[in-house]
C-alpha cells in the first residue's frame, strides 16, 4: 500500500503529536517504536493525517510495531486524550502510563502473588434493608450514571460494592475498584477474595514491577474480572469495563501531586462516561464538590444512615485542652485525665485502643531559648522533626542530620524539644502502660506491604493492645476489638492556609471516630471517641461530635459560595520553581504579565481573577524556591484556556525555571 502519515503521541515532554510515515495501515491506539532525535522512543498512534507543516523528505518512518504491548481500544484512547487536555500534560507521557513496566512473562509467574487469601470463597452476607435498597436502585441501569453512596461509617458499604460487582461479573463484564491508599488493600483483598476467589487482580504502588506486570496482563486478557487498586490502577486498559467504584472518594490521596496532576475520582468519572458504564462514589464524608453535585441532581444520592445490625454510632466526647490541668497526676503534657482514664478502663476490659495523631516523630521543633533559632532543613523552608532522641529529619526531602548537644547558631547547650509526634505518644504509652502491647502505624514503621499485613494481622489476632498512628489508621480499617479511639490533637490542620482546611479536619475527625465500636451489638455500650482540642467551638469539631455531615456541608458550602471557591468556581494553580530565588520571583512576574496581556486581548479571559504571584506557603522545597499564581473564575472553559496559554510560554522564561499547571489543586501549599 502507499505511504501513510501517522500522528504519534511520543513518550517525551511534548504537548502535541509528531508525524511519522509508515508503509503499513497502523490503527489508532497501536503502540509503536519511533526514532526521536538520536534515540528511539515508544509512542501510540493517535490517527492518520494528510496535512503536515514538515516537509515530506524530513518525515521519519516508524521503526516498528511495538509487539510487547497490546493495542488500546478507542474508548481508552479517548480517555487518555481527555486526561492530557484537561490536566495540561504532554500527551505521550500520558499514553505511556497505560502500559506495564516490564515485558510479559510467558514461562514462569512472579515469585510472590500479591493476592493473599486465607480461605476459599465464602458465604454471602444477607443485606440489610438499607443495603438492599441501595443495591437495587444503583443496579437498575447499566449505562453511565454517577451514584453517591452516602453511608455512615460501619453501615456496610463494602457489602453493597460486592453485590454490585457480582452482578457486573455475572453479566460478563469487568469492574474496577479504587481505594485511596495501600492501607486499605490487605483487608479488602481478603473480603473480595472470600467472595470472588482468584477472579481479582491487584495493582498499587507497593507492587514490584514484576508483580504489577503480571496483574496488568491478567486483567487486560480477561483472565481476571475485578481490578482492585490505588489510583494508578485506573490506567490499566480493562477491555470489558462494566462498572467503576471509588471508595472513600473524598480522600486527598486520590489526587497525584507529581507529574500528571490528575484526580483519580474525577478521571474515573470521565472514564465511566466514555465507556458508558455506571460509577459509584462511596463516602461517609463526601467531598464538597461531590455533595454539591448530588444536591443539584447531577449525581444520584443513595443513603445508608444506620450501622449494620443497628449497631450504635460511637459516643464522641470533646476535651478542651485549654482547661486541661497542668501536670495532673504527672501525666504527659498532651494527655488529658479523661483520655487517660478511658485508656485504663479499655485495657482493663481487654479491649483495643487507637490513638491518632497526624504528626510523625518525637518533637516537631528543636528550639534554642537563648537566640530563638530552630533547626531548619537546608533544602526546604521547614523545621526538622526529631525522631528518636538524636535523629533530625525533613519530612519533605528526607534530609537528615544528628542532633548536637548545643545550638548550632549560638552554642547554647539548653536546647528545647517542642511539639509532639507519634513516636513521643508511643514512648509515653509504654511508660504509662508497661504491660500493654503497643504498635505504631506511620510511614516510619510501615514501609512496605509486608509491614502493613503484619501489623493488621497482629491487631486482628489481639496481639496488639494500643495502636498509635497517623492518618494511616483512619482509612477504612475495621477491627472487632477496637472500642476506644483518641484523637490526641484534633487542631492539626485547622489553621492551614488552604480553603479546604475545615473540610479536611471534619472528614478526618469523623473518619477516625468511625473506627470505634464497629462490632458492638445494639444492646452493648457504643464505642467511645475522645477528641482533644484547643478549639472545641471549631465548626469541624461541633458538627463531628453530632455526626452531622449535612449540617457541616451546608455551612461550609455557604462560605465557599460567598468566596467563589470550588465547587462554585473553577480554580487552577500556576507554580513557578527555580533553585535561584530571584529568578523564580522574576519568572512569576513574567507569567503574571503574560496572563494580564492575554486578558487585555480577550473579554472572556478578562473575567478571570488572577491572584498573586506570591511565595508559596512552603516557599522552598527540595532546593527549589516556589512562587504561585491562582487562576480563579466561574467558567471552567476559560480557566482551562488561560492555563493552556500560560503553559505554552515556558520557553520564554529562564532556562533555570520550571513551570507547572495544577488544574483543580487540592493543596495550595
């Protein structure tokens, strides 16, 4: 046949496709290997063309069809195109995410199967009336609909998910189940494995490349029917997609902060729309954007207001730390007599206790009272956190040093350790309760899948009495013996420079509280939650104590609407970074000037509000000085258009500058 011109999305930092020639009729979605400069690169054919600005004699031929990777179907290619366009990211680097890290194994399987099942397929649970109604209402249609499953913690949302997936599989289709973090996966694998046997695949960041490749192929070839995983699982090109479920859809970890800054929930909704299948968003504390869409009728809402078997919701007691007697009973400064007594009583009843603090380490600050200086990270604008007795660590870049005996600035030897972290809480618990078996669940202790599985096993088997942890223990974990939860300091996050601070604090308090008393019967005492705070009148605390999500949402949405913040306005962040502070600031001013020039030429763009540039709250990270601008407006299309125009001018800035666009940012730090 005659030569064909192909538009290829090449794995390179290019926002457009490149044109190559071929003697073959290569279909859209086909992976290929092409020449790129002096090297070869992988790419995906996005279509054919008859027009090109490149002279025909300069158009290179593709080297070969990529035989290791399968062709992507049309719907998946459309979804990848949407991702690249919406999140302003190079198309070839987006399409590259759709393929496994290694070649397909043909002779032997991976050494360790990431799916570990303890028993064969188990019996189905009988659904409660609420579960049955939600299941029936959500399964009436098999075409695209967005459903919000709004159920209190412990209401049995997972059982509804299992029923929905069983129906999907019985209809000959596949399902995708997204969870916010790896901390959910071991227990969920067990639940799904008991129901579906070996019909499930698992993909998350803790897998080895070999494991991930094996799981990817088994799903793509249709050998497995349900894909369970974290946000990256969304890039597995499931061939017969029939349903997507996003559990704990409100979780910030669904948003990727590096490279392609996509939100897995929003990307999943678009994938379901393109594949014309239903999607379920589940949460006890939905994101404000999700709740507003449900209120407006854009999403269908399904309520589960009671725990299974009419189990009681936990009693939440607020302790005002401003009134905490100093040195009461020689307790640690952070521990109220109320929480201490509850821990004692729980241990005497041989019940388990969870203490939550969203800070790692022993102390947050090493301060010299003589000169007022603190130990800071040389690469970031943050103080170093003390771990153990001598180890100082930056939680952003992992810089570390040994704590000296004197202030590094004035040599004063009376340095102070200020603040609190999970390590300090663990140490104090060991001193107060020397016979208790104590475990810590944070990133320092849990560094891989095996660590997590071992921890969960020890808690489930009652080999642990007190669990001290960060938000890792707030994410959907379900332990029968856990009846007391203590929030050591609920105030962390209240005063963050971010319009979502109250929402996140409320969600965290309610989600952590939801771990308590999940298995007490209706005639037993409910679980107990002690919330220690210096701000008992804070909106998040007041509504969390009453388990009043809708009341909180109504007030919070009122604030958002008055200020034009999401979900009532569109927001994008333009971030400028450089290892030279002056260059970063100058480049940020250049970006502002470009944006203002665009507004001067376009009446629609002129309606947008450009905030900044200012130094980011975290003004230096990993050696890079950071400035940002916010693009804010009522029209999503115009915000997108402004950001697309800005992204094209990076070449006009200093070569020492990096410009990043973040559509729908979750963090303004």
